[in-house]
C-alpha cells in the first residue's frame, strides 16, 4: 500500500451504487487470479479518474517534524573598550560647551515628556565599572563584575568640578540683569519681557538652589542626595517647560555643570547626566555621542536595569535618535543599538521596549545602514551597528506580540539582504544573529511565507552553507529555516531546487557530517531526552556534546531533503541521485551508532522518497537490501518510533511482488498482525497498510486466518468507527483483499469469515452505512468534518465490502441473511 493515513484514494460514490462504478463496469470486476493488485490501485478499466485521487495520494508525503535548534536568548551584554590614543577622552574636557550654550537657530518643538517616577530613597547605589573610553564596541559577554556595593568615589578618581560652579549664583544674577535690560530694547512685546523676567526668577530661586545642592552632594560623595536632587531638578525643569528653551543662557551653564560630572564612575551620577542631557536635546554630535555612550555603558551591567525600567530615559532616547544623521553619527548609532541589545536580555524591558513600538525606527536605521554597505571605509563601523541591532531584533522576537511587526516586507527583505552581502568569516556574529532570528520567526506560517517570497534568500542560504560548511551553529539553523520553508510552501520547494547547486550542496553537506559522525567516539547511551536540545554553539570537549551537535546538523539536512521530496518533481530528482540516497542507507545500516531520533528522521525521509516508483531510483534498485534492513528495525520494540516509520517505508516497498515475498519469508505478516493489537494509532495505520499489500497475493491471504489477523482487524474496526473513519476505511480495504477470491477454487473456500465474525461485521455495517447513524456533538464544524470523512473515506470502501460480504455469503450459504440484501 502506498503509505497514507488519508485512506482510500477513490472518490465518493452514490448510495445506489456502493461500489462506485457503473453496472457495466461491475461486470468486468477484476479477477484476482489474473491481475492481483492492492485495493488502493485504480483498475485500468476505470475511466475519468478524478484529480482528487492525485491530491489524496500526495498526502502520504509528510513534513518531517523537528525542534528548533537550541537557541537560548543571548543574555551576554556588550561592553565598551578604551580608545587607543586618548586616555582622557571620556571627561569634561571632551565636551563642546559652546555648542550647547549658544542659542539655537531653529524653531524648537514643544516636546511632551512622561514624568518620571524617579529613583526611590532605598535604591541600592551601584558604582559603575571604570569609565569607558569612546571607541569600538567589543562584542563579548559582560562579566558584570562592576563594584556592586561601593557607592562612593575616591578622592583620587573623582573628576574636578567646573571652575565656575561656586560663583554660579552671582553670575546668574548679573547675567539676569543684563539680559533683562538688553532684551527690553530688542523686544517690543511686554508679555515676552514679562515671561523672560519670570523665567529668570525661576532659574534664580528654584533651579539655582537645586544646582548648588547637587554640586555639594557630589563633592561630599552623598550620592543618595545627588539622586534625589537630580529628580527634583528634572521635575522643576519639566514643570516650567525649560527643557525646550534653547535660547536661555542658563541652559548652557547648567549643561556645563552637568558635563563636569561626566567622568564619574558612579552609575547614579552618569545616569542623571545622560537623562538631563537628553531632555535638553543637546545638539552637538560629539556631545550626543558621549551621552549615548554613557547609556550603553550603563546597560552593560544588569544592576543598572532599574534606571531604564523606572524612568523615562528610554522615551528620551527614542525621541533623540530620529533627529540625527545616521551616516554622520555611526558611532552614536552603534551605542544606541548596543543599549537596546543589552536591555532586551531582560524580559521586563523587552515588554517595556515593545510597548514603545520601536520597529519603525529600527527598520529605518537598518535600511540606512545597508545603503552604506558599498563604502568599504565604513564597513567596520557598520558591523558595530548591525550586530547589536540584529541582536536586539532577535531578542524582541521572543515576545509573540511583536511577530506582526516582522511581517513587514521591508524588514524581512532587509534581513535577507544582510545574508546576501555579509557572508565573510568576519561577519559570523552578524550572520548568526540573523539566522537565529529567522529560525524563530519561520516556526510561524505567516512569517515563514513572507520569507518564502524573498527570492534572493535561497541563493544566500546556499552560499553560506558552502562557505561555512564547518560552522555548525550557522549550518544547523539555516537548514532548520529551509526545512520550515520547504514544509509550508510548494513554491519554496520548486524555487530552491531551480538552483543547479542546491541538491549538490545538500548532498556534500550531508556527506561531510556523516563522515565526521563516523569518526566520533559514541557515548554508551545515545537516546537521551535532551539530545536534540544541544546548541551547536556549545563548545565542550566531551564526546557526547560533539556527538549530539553533529547529529543535530545531520537531522536538519535530512529534513530539508525529506520536505523537498514532497514535490514530485524534486522527489524524482533526489531518488536518482545515488550518492545522496546511499548516505541514508549508510546511516540505517548502523543503528547502534546513532540515536533513535536520527534513525527516525532517516526512515521518514526514506518513506517520502520511496513513495515515488521510478526505474532509475536508487531505492528501487536496492529495494531488497532496504527491505531486509527494515525488518531488523520492526523487530526492535525498544525503539517503537523506528518500528512505526519502518512499517511505513515497507508499505511503499511492498507494492512489488518480490518485496512481498521477502517480507513473508521474514515473517513480517506475523509481526504486523501482532502490532494490530497496539494502542498506537500511527502504528496501526502503518501495519494495516503492509497487510493490505501482502493480501494482494492469494497465496499470502491465509496469514490473516491462521494468525488471528481477522479478529484483530475486526476489533480495530469496532473501536474506530465513529471516532476514526480513515482507520476504519483501512480495515475495510484489508478485509476486502482477504475475501476477494475465486469461490469455485477449493483452496480458497476456507478463506472466509466465521459466523461470529460475520455477525459483528454485518452489525457494524448496519450501524455505519447510513448517514443518519452519524454521531453528533455540540460543535457544528466538528460534525461537518466527521460527515465529510465518512463520505469521502469510509462509505465508498465499506459499502463495497458490504456488497462483497453479501455476495460471498450467499455463495457459501453459511449464515441465513435477513434484511441485508
């Protein structure tokens, strides 16, 4: 039997003609002595076979289930390295004070900001790591070894305060008077003058004292007081809308004071400098780079996450970044992306950032960065931006609510664009981030179909597989992505195989890892539950880790081949590739050296490939060898998943007489009948399929009588009606083949049903051949599906068997039939 749980491939038939054929056709019903064939085969004398037969038959080709490669979220945090040329670059002297002091020339927008909850009094004060120097980003795991208990800064490391901080009040008074006087001559509006005067009073009597308190607290290392004062200062500036007024000279003086704290090692100080500076919308590119660098450095230590959870600094960042020129500020963009990458290792922050809908901004940044790819002098800087940016997207994908954001055509296209142009060894981290993200997304059909539509991705995946064959972390994930695409889309299967190097690449890849697998010392126990959950990134000297990671790659490559074979065109191409199929044979020849998971995947691939009956097929030319190998598998009940898959392959192979003869010699009929007592429905489907094919030959039907096969089949029939019409249909096919005999032949007369068996069968037919007998539930859609299966799968087969039983029973005259004609 062509192995398909879908049951009969015949179309629905009318009730008046249960056999499904015309009366003239019924007269020509085949004689089993002349042309033995399985029940599912379409007789040559049947015309106009519906196209539905083909569609149903293709259902026997199944997607190979697998799990996503073990990819825990990358919880490492990126840190910043020192500049090579200036050890004091991260200090007050590197700030452009003049740029922030002079009046702004453009019209300022009235920015609405969310008021902050501030930092509570009992917050633990954390001293940040040594001050970073603005330089390249080092992508490595942060050790989080910053001082966590020391809240003070030593006198030796404390940066000097601005020289003017002690006289700020005196100067501010003088400046206020001068400014007020001069503005009287320049501005004719009395209201404007009043506003300016009122504003100066606010700076003098409300803001000024807070700044003095801030400086005093800093000098005395009272960082709790510093934190509280900064929160008060922020709220006052916000209340009086002073953040947006760039023309006020006091703004520049305050910023100069804040920048004096910039080289502090204390995380609270650095946080408040960054937050206030961002709120003031600093305009200097150099200053902005320093400030965003501070935020990136803060996020390198998980103990600082509370700043971003409990304040509005993220809002300020998201308001600032869209205003800058990306090409001219690549370092700032790198620090911003690093900030998000570090924060998105925290589940709470993933949710918070997701609520701020950052995808449009991230997509625009990604698009602009990729437009710069041809500028080779910027390549290193681009990587420093792209690596944390793609890492951020990967982490945000953990939140299922964000999945719809990835359905944007542009975003998926940008990601595949990266894999097209960044494929060198130095781009490994970038490629890994992208394939991790895509392996996550393609588990969902909607995202997977978006990727299917990106025609360039197929060539990119093949290119990486060729260039980085030994990189298991990349190979296993790309093959997982391809397997998902091939499982969900016929277009993907056909498009991928249009590349002349596709099958060659997969075959070479499989060959390399099978060879590598043969060289590995196997652990004593292969079938560990967590064997599939080993990340190929994990480097461990133990044999078991290496063994599992190699098998994981082999599994994913085989899955791609298996899912490609769902397409008939691809399947015929693959089965003619001897070197490819021979590798599958090689794997199943040594079951003791491989895990059950790998063997199951090989058998599932062979099931899909053996479906195609082609004279040039390697499987057909070696079918006897394969059948004998499979017999060993069905005898090993310790690996029941392998038993199920082996029976499925035998269901395809047993379409030929020579294989059926081999199976009978190996007593496969007895094993199949034995497994008909199983509670495993998948095993029942597979074993009954083999029995259907075996009973095509008259000389093999007796096995069902001798070994209690009929009783087992009727038992399955009894409990499967109403609940599983497809399984009931398979039982009817096997019983049909069993009783399809030439009754005048004496040897066939014993091959009939006993009185008890007939009573059970006729009772079941009475109960199930009438549509009114269908059970109903409260779910209308479920009832409709049940009715459809009954019409399409069960009734055409059962009605024919019923007619056959009646005809045969009238011939033998063993039971008096009442009201069943």
